[in-house]
C-alpha cells in the first residue's frame, strides 16, 4: 500500500496548434485531472476527509462468528495506501483476486456509522467494519454505479462504484448487537479501481460523474 503507482505520461504527444504549452504534453487537462479520461467527465466536486485507511493481509471474519475473529496478521491501519488499477489495494486480502475485481476496494461513510452508533447507544469503531476507506463529507451510498475519483494530494484515484457492501452477521459479534441489521443500506459500496494511485489520511476532493444530491 505504500508506493505510488502512477504511470508516467505517454510519449509521442505533440502540442496542438495555438494550444497552451502545458496542453497536449499529458492528458491531465480538464476538470478531471486524470490521464486517459475525457475532460469534463467527473463534473461535480465535493470536499471530503479520509478518516481511515485499512489494508488487511488476511481475512479475519471467517468461519462461525461465535468463534470470534482471527488474529491480525501485521498492521492493518495505514496513513497511506497504494491502489493498483484492476487489482485493488497493495497488501490487502482482496488484491489481485479476479473474483473480487469489481469489489477490491470498499468505501463507507463516516456519518452513517456515527448515526448508527447513536441509535444503538454503543461505541462503533469504523475499523471493525473492515471497509478499506472511511470517508466523511459525501453520501457514499449514492456512489453505487457511479464513476468517481478521490484525490488526497497525490493525484486522483479513479474508482467505479458497483454494488452495496452489505454487512454480515459478524457485525453483531465484532461491534455489538443490532449492528448487522442497522448497517443495511449504509454499509458502503464495493468499487473497482480504474487507475493507479495513492490515498492518504486527511482532506481531499471527491469528483463524481453525476451530482450526488
């Protein structure tokens, strides 16, 4: 998760007649700022904060919940992660698994988890949800089926939102009674990374292909 995977700009481009000097040297012009994407594709921008980044080398919620989680195999929480297009997060359990290509990065909203904790009257550690990215400032559930990017200062990481990251029965064991049911509809989304890049904790910008309401 800890080395930038950005591809250098391709060779062979030439400046268009009358274009600005930086135009044509790379494909990063336009609001998207992403090489290879048409300018203007990601049209709406939102200030966000990345509050948690998780890359876990092993599955910990396996088998019978009554037996408890498996022990961690090395550090799981990070200040920065490296994302690889079509593969996932370097060092994470889903990285490079074809069956999880469209679900190799999971994103969840911080605000719904806080609301659930208040409803149940329990502390709720977002890390125990096992989602890779905890994001504040945007309705994450609205990103299902939406193309979007997150930029925390090292360039945008483009993700295609897919289906919901539905909770499992482990939530009642790892976090507390009622969390499994309470997370339905606010358990985050599963995403497919379309570009290489780095995400870090802290403030950033999310750009989406459609307004999120």
